[in-house]
């Protein structure tokens, strides 16, 4: 997975409600050619991220604690250890295609989703 960021225009203010874009058409044209078409073709999702007001930023969340995350990861590791007990591998990342075929059951609904995506 590749995640990247770039300014929409060289000045960085295109579409900004507080500061006007100062780019000339030539600058915009030159800037847009800095990332090649074939590279852009391989990026599937583009998300425009507007300026965030410090005052209006979201409050810190009371999300899951690190200890809870650790317990979830450990539970997943325990499942993998059980699944791979008869093999030389330790975790999902080490699975080869034949192990995926043997150990990973794909539900019909997921199979349909894969088919539609392909
Ligand atoms: Zn600009």
C-alpha cells in the first residue's frame, strides 16, 4: 500500500477558504507533470483534505488503550500459533499460496466481492 500527499497546486492554497491561490496556469501545468501519468494511474483513491481549524479540531478520543490492542494482537497470535502448529511457519505473513488455499476459507459473499473487483 502506498500513501502519499501533495499540494493540489504549487502554492498549496488552491481551494483554501482563507488564502487565495497565487499560481499561474503555467506553474500549475508544470507542477501537475511532476508525477507521471502511469504513476497517477496506479493510485486508486484521492482524498482532498481541507485546512483544519485548531479550534474546531476533534477532541482527543477515548479509544482503545495500548494494553487492549496488545491483548487483541496476542489473541490473533495465539490463533496463528494453533493454525500453524503442524507447519514450520509462525504467522500469516509467512504463508505461501498453498497454505492460504488449505487454511483460509473464503465465504461465498467474499468470493462474489473478489469476482466483482476483478
Ligand atoms: Zn496556487
